[in-house]
């Protein structure tokens, strides 16, 4: 094969014309130590706190492992690794991404199960959105907020009547394990169907089977259409458990700033605190009480302060937070429970003794409180539930006294009779939240003494049949309560007549 010199020069000239210099600028560093999910990196002087760092990929064709810069020290950076790290070794080259850890946000996430980094876990394909928000964000200031004034109905009689939750409130749910904490959060989500509230369920450190059951329950009730599930399960690395609640808050803020209403359930923050303790100890931060780092209070306060009711000038959106905390043997004075109690606007305390006695939801009315109170209730609920808390407290006191078997006067017997039936009426099945008008009518029957002559074991059957009767024969009464938000004089007369009519039928 003979090549003429002019042909060679032509080819070289063409190659030079086509050549484009592609220079990629990257700030790189070197791994000097790695182990237990923590890497120390030398050479990234300009790295920012919470910035994502790119480590080598586990294998060819795989995504690189990401790390998050948490400790910015004089001569090195402490990174927590958010994925497989066994392949990373001393001397590996890492590079800055220039991105503070952020998550995708927007309508594309509704109905999806995602990781704390926003990656899909439900096998329904990629999440197509061009909107991202940093997981850490300063909460809206005082002047951007307004007082909580709209109720957020959970559908649970004992909570909506005595411990009301408002849109923009932070209400803590705490209790021992297996006392129904998650059930309250899931019921609250199911009850938002058709109420134009977007829900986010953040599972931190739960078993994968538990998260799968929650997703299935939400799907079966049609609640998944307006819900996002952020899942950081027990098998995930500690950094993901630490980031998950912040990622959920960032997703919720996107809707809140659009003027929409959001309900977010953090289940649970005890496990987030434990994950943060693990990271802090591995990063050699000094331990404090119960080996938690000194800033664990700040961890939860900067998360929960992001839930609020925005002022009209800011779009009047809201984000309501229901953080969950697990107590040990009912000890509400432990470090993490007291921290979160002091940050939130009230707490719902679930008591094991009540739970095992069949009182479910097992709400201890004495310790539970809502610091927003009547501002988050419709007038009709205030009318029927005004004295309920005091009545139940007095009933419990009398019930303890009556156990001694002494003779009781008629007034005490009447109070015990009514209290017993009221306690029975507050029992409610799981995943069957009630509309507010049904709750008002049901509580009215008990507070006005219509149940006093009904046997205790027939109270729940009476309530169930009575509400069916009202829907079938007197729907206008429930509609009047729902539309006006109160029991007017005319409505009350009709309601009394309807109850008497039903009682005659029920007795037969």
C-alpha cells in the first residue's frame, strides 16, 4: 500500500481541524483513612459542609458511591459514606461535586416510594423532575408565619376531640414499642383523602416488611395517590437514616411554598437520633448525655421548626409534622423524649396499660396535650367535647376510688356510668377514620347522657348502627354540621329527635 506525502498531510490537517480540547476541571482529594462507613479525605480545602463527595464506583458501569462532608477539620475532611464502601481504600482519588446534598421535589414524587436521596425504590421507573431542593434549609422566620387556626382532622375521636391538631402544628406521638404510634400516623394520612392535603410518610430505621405493609395499606385505601413514602430501612447505612427526615421536609416545603397543605409523619426520630449518635462517635465528636452529641437538640429543632403555617403574603401554605418518638418503659423524662416534647406544640402519649386493656387508640388523656387547643377545632366539636377531658379525668379518679367497694352516692354512680360509656365510645378500629360530623354526632350522644342506659358492651354497636341510620334516614343533619361547622339550635333539636327515634328501634 503506497501513501503519497500530500495524502498524509491532508489527513493530519483534517484531524487538527476536528480536534476539540476537552478539559475537565475538578477539585480532587485523596482518601487517607476509611472504615465503619466513615472516610477521611485530604486535599479538598474548598469543600462545603453537607457537600456531596464522589468516591470510586463499586464496579464498572455502576454509579459512584457518594459521601457527605460532615466534619471540616484543619487538615482533612470527615465524610460519611451513603452506600457501599468496602471497595474504597486508602489512596483512592475523590472529587467534589459542588452540590450541597439535595433531593428531587414536585408532583412527580406523588404516589412513589423513594430513598432519602430521591432515588425510586418501587420499580416504577425514574422520577422525572427538574426541581431540586437542598435537604437542609433555614426555617421560615417569625414574620413569615401566622397562628395555627385550621383544624387537621385525624379521623380519631379521642384525638380530634381532646388533643386537636391544626394545620402547621407539630404534635409529638410518643409511647413504648407496639402501642399504636404508627397506626395514628397512618390513620391521619388515610383521613386526608379528598381534603386537598399532600402527605409524606418518612420511615426511619423500620423493617422493610413494615414499610411494605404501610405502602400496601395506603394503596388499598387509595391514599397513595397523594402520598410520598421516604424509606430509610434498618439495613440502610446510618447516614441515610440521618438524612431521611430532612429529605421528607424538603419535599414537603416545595408544596407548602406553593400555598398547599402538607402532613408529614416522621416515624421515628428516636432512630434518627441513634443514627446521628453513631455518625458523631465515629467522626470522633465529643459525646454528651447518653453518648448523644451536644447538638442532637439542634438536630431535631432545626427539622421540626420547618413545619409551620405560612402567612397570607407567603401563600398561606402549611406543613403539619407528626414526629414519633419511642419511649423505654414509658419514661417520658429520658433525653430524646424531653428534647422533642420541648420543641413540639403538644404530645399524644400512648400508654401500654391502656393498650393491653383494649382501650385503642391507647391515648393517656392526662399526659397528652395540644398547645394549640381549641384554635384547631370546629365550633361543633368544641360544643360536644368542651368538658370531655375533665369528665374523663374525674371518671378515672372515681374509678380508682370505687375499686375499694365502698357505698357510692347516686351522683358518683352516674358519673362512673357516663365515664365508662365515654371510654368505650372513644375506642376505634385501625384504618377506619371517621368524618368530623360523624364524630360530633357520636360524641353528642354520650355527652348528653343518651348512652347512660345502654349496656357498655353494646355502646360501639349502638354507635355504628346509629351512624348508618343517620346516613340513610337523616343525611341533612350531618350535612348541616359539616357545612356550618357547628350544631345550631334547629340542628340540635333534629339531632335529639333522631337519637330518640333510633334508641326506640335499637331497644327493640
